[in-house]
C-alpha cells in the first residue's frame, strides 16, 4: 500500500507563473537596473497576476501577459517617482544593468552602458525581441504598439547600438544614470 502523497497539486496557472519567474526577474532587472527594485517588481507582478488570474485567458501567452503587468507596474512606479522628484545621480558605476564588475568582462560592461545610451523605447524593444525571445508580434502586444512599429524599433535599436559601440571607445562610454524605483 503506497503512502499518501503530501504534495499539493497546483493549478496550471500557478505552475506557469513559477516557471516564468526567472524570465520575469531578468526582464525586471533590465527595467529597474537594481536587484532590490527588480525583486520588488517581480513580487508585485506575481501578486497582481495571482489576484487577476481570472482575467488571464487560458491558451494565450502567459509570459507576454506577465511581462505586460511588469512593464505597466514599472512605468507606473516611474511616474510616481517623478512626481515625488526622486534624486538622480550620475556616475554610479557599481550598478551597471545587472552586471557584477568582478564577474564580467569589460566588453559586457561596455555593451550594457551602450544599451543605456539608447532611447528607452528602442532599448525595451531590443530587450524583448533580442534577449527575452519574444516574437515581434508578442513584443508589440507587450508594448501596446503595432507590429511595424515594433520591427522598426528593433531595427533602429540594433543600428544605433552598432553605431554607439563603433563610435565610442570603452573609456568614453558614459556611466549609466541610476534611478531608484520604489515598488510601493
């Protein structure tokens, strides 16, 4: 006679959410630039997703739905921070977009700094399509823009990134500005 299983069965939505947490954290780290703020954003996104899971349509793209929530939360907190006149400091070279200086090459740091020289819409489009693996259609849905607009943003981002990396040497790239985002 087999012992009763103590494992609690989770609904497919929660399993999908848990499986996508690493991707959601990577996207949040890209948006927030700081580990703590990114973790807060992931937590808030998960709480919102769980509270609004009845609005999710099974069979659709859960990853895109979660990224849309995270993106919305991020920009909402950014607007709130601007209203509170948050302090912005330049030259904070310790917090380069999720890169630990001791663990990464200078080329990766230069790439990170060059990414932050891009227009935010271009940077986001390149991140969604290039790094997060979204199709152009999915990325357009996340950013609530047209397919052609998304393709143009990615194309322009790639071209501009190549120009920035070709035109500037490693020592001439600006240190990324640091913006603290509270997730409250």
